[in-house]
């Protein structure tokens, strides 16, 4: 099978979200009185938080599916 796993997708989302929040923090310090930049940074921040949300949602769905399929108690702890 080619491609990436859902766990890899979730990890990429987490990485991009962390990087985005770090960049937003850097730019927020130098934005001055530019309202357009302030609003755009707010959009980026919101999207980064959604990235974290969806990464957790994907990870949880995968953990649940693996637990349902295998019945392994260790998989249940991941939920």
C-alpha cells in the first residue's frame, strides 16, 4: 500500500500546527498597528488550533478502531 497512515497524518497536523503557532507568536510581536496582519494572524492561530483538534480526533478514531478490531486492553488505554 502506498501513501501515509492516519497516524502519520495526525502527526503531520500536530507538527504543522505547532510550527504555525510558533510563527504567529513571532509575527505578533512585530505586527505594530497593522489591523490586516493582526486579523490574518488570528485566522492562522485558529486554523492551527483546529489542526490540533483534528489530529486528536484522527488519533482517537484510529485507536478506537484498533481496539474494536483487536480487543487488546493496551489499545483501550490509548483512548
